[in-house]
C-alpha cells in the first residue's frame, strides 16, 4: 500500500489563497480556475505557491494593473531559481 504524504500550507501559500479570494470577490468572478492553476511546491515548511496572484493598487485602493501571462512566466521562472 502506498503511504500518503501530508502537507500544510505555508504562510505564503495561505496568503496566495486569500489574495485569490479577495480578487475573486472584487471582480465578482469564479475563484475555482485561479485555485486550479496554482502550482504548489513542497518545502520543509509546507507547500508554497509558485505562481500566486499579483494585483497592484493605487493609494485609493483601486486596481491599477494585474500581472499578464508574460509577467507571470517571468515570476514563475524567478521562483524556481
């Protein structure tokens, strides 16, 4: 029988989930596709999300930009180095 490994979320991974939830609520969009696209990596401290959602706000709290696919791939490459 195969032994199942147990993982916990790091603070970073939990923050990524919370950011996805905030973004979903703000945009009134479905959170499921965002969560399904997360790339989790096991570390000594728990799971880390390699591609967390990134949103930039101005001083009034208004979304001014979101990361596009090209920026996301750069972030993903940086996270693996």
